[in-house]
């Protein structure tokens, strides 16, 4: 059950640096890391994003997803405990 807020989703595989930085929790540093990794190939899913971009783990991924970040238009779903 997820509430969809009124902001536009930002897909990590399509977003510009400015669009990435518009997501609460992503600053110039993380946006740059995302863009650098994306040059090597698109992110397959959230697990791929978290494996390739240092500083994004479960808690951060959940917050970024809540703020509108998607990977291939998918929101983050935390792994079962």
C-alpha cells in the first residue's frame, strides 16, 4: 500500500544531473556517482543501483523511492526481514 505523491517520478536511468538533484536526499555527489555508473550501462533494478552506487542502501533507497526516484519506473520494495 503506497501513497503516490503529486511529484513526478524521476527514473534513475533517464534523469539529468539536475533532475536527480531535485529528488530529496540526492545531492551533487550522489547524482554524479549515479551518472558515472550509468555511463557503464543502465541500472537493471534497485539491487543493481545499490550495488553500484556507494552510499545507497536499504534505508536510503526507501527514502529516495518515497521522494520519487524509480529504477526502470519501479519503486523500491524493501527485502523481507
